[in-house]
C-alpha cells in the first residue's frame, strides 16, 4: 500500500509540474506577442484608387461675353406719320415681316404724278415721231428741207430722253412709297419700342423705332493668354475646334459651338489674344450681354494615365504621390502631372495604369508605412461625420 501511495503521489506531483510548465510557456508566448505588437507601428488607415488609362480631352478655360450675331437699329428711311405698328416687344420675327407703316398718301401722290408725266411725254413723243415721218417723205419730194428733218429728229430724241427720265422718277417715287412699309431686314428678336403710334418719324431721329437682334446663331468673345495661341492655332489647322459654354458658376453646360476666328493681333497691354466662337443657340439659352464660362477643346490625349488631383502632393523636389505596393506598404513616388479638371490629373511620368495611389490619409504616411486600406465609401462616411 505504501508503495502504491508513493507512486500515486509522484504522478500527481509530476502532472502538476507539467501543467505549471505548460502554463508558464503560454504566458511567456503571450507576453512576447504583446511586446512585439507594442513594438510594431500601427497600420495607417488610407483610401486608395487605381490609376486609370483613358482618353482625356484638354480644354482651355476663359471668361466670355455673349453677343448677337447681327444687330440692326430699325429706322425710317423717309419722314412721315407712324400709322401702324405690327410687332410686339420681344417678338421673334422673320426677314421681310412687316414691323410698322408710315402714312403713304404723300408718296402715293408723288408716284401718280410721275406716272402721269410719263404718259404726257409718251403722247408728245408719238406726235413728234409722226411729224418726223412726214418730214422725211416731203424731203424726198423737195417739199421740205433736210434741216427741218434733222430738227424734228432731235425733238423725237429729246422726248425719248424725257421719257427715260420720267421712268427714273417713277422708280424713285415707287421706292419712296415702298419705304412707308418698314420690314425686318433679318431674322431676330425685337427689342423695346422707342416711338409710339401717331408720332412723326424722321430719318435723322436719334432714337430708332426699335432694335432687332439676331441670336440664332450667336457668338461669344473671350480672351486667352498669348502663350495659348500656338496650341489653339494648331487645333484650328487640324479642323473644327469645339467650344463649350457654361453658366457663370461653371456648373451647367449651356451650349456647344465651334471656334470662329482668332483676332489678327495680340493685345500687348495685357498679353492676351481675343477669340470668337459661334453657337447655333436654337434653344436660346445664350443671351446677348451674358457672361459665360468658355471651355475650348485644344487636343485629346490618347491612353493617358489619370488619377484624382487630390492624390497629387507637392514637396520641395516637386510633385509626388503615395503608391501602395503589393505588400500594403507605402512608397513616395515622384511624378510629372498636369491637372486638367476638378476630377482628373494626367500623369506623364512616374506612374503606370493599375497602380494604387492614396487619395486620403497621406499626412500620416512615411516611406515603408503599413497601411489599412479603407473603402472609399467608408472614408467618405467618416469625413461627413467630422
């Protein structure tokens, strides 16, 4: 019994010792793990996006002013009383539409007189021609002198010239009568009426009857720095150059047109060049005198590497981005880039399509930092909360 009890006690003591050793080893491993975790720097939370490859249109931006394609001050070409006004202010009119009428009575009478004068002279011409015919017959029989025949011929020629002058007077009177009808010389929009019905209107009045503006199409005039002249001229040599017009907030596109011309000289006082673009403006979203933001398409970069502008950082040595390598560590990469819009920067050197760049969380990064990549939606949610 004593031997069995001794062996039992021995085994119990051995088991307790083994358990103690296992527990000590586990505690040691946990302590080492905590020490290692405390020694390793924490991962930096960042938001990344892959560099894309796409065709990127390159625009030049400018501030422009909308102008009417044509502007006509409607004035009277004769003097007289305004007896009819046939337009509404702000109305769209077509070329040839009647706008107003001047009292035609005086000009109709002048035309009638000119027609009557021609009829009188034509009757006298007929009489003179008959006399000439008789004189020619008599001179053959020596009953009339050649001198009288020549004089009668001169009288006939005089009446012919008088009738030609009468015809000119008739045409002039007819033209004056036609001027009593004031018509639209172009398609356009009528402005304010500045002369009321019943007033006497004159050819030398300071104020016109109204102003007619053609806004379909319309044009915009804008300026660019002289350094942009070369690329714009090259774009025009390649073909039609597209121009976009946006509202003053540069948010909503109002119209699309084409570059019409480049001014023939540079303004030396401002080192700028003036340009003019034409827009069809069929929906009349552009209005003369309006200020608009202009974007002129100069070229399109094919298969360009693009990233968001927020990824581009500036340091003492130039531009750079933080690139996340496959092992989720950060690398500072120098690049050559150009921002072409609020959402796109074109990288010409230092980055390839598919590489991951940091767009949020760059301030805490160092070379070799381990990162914790967050989805873009989560990063936006946290930014909204702050």
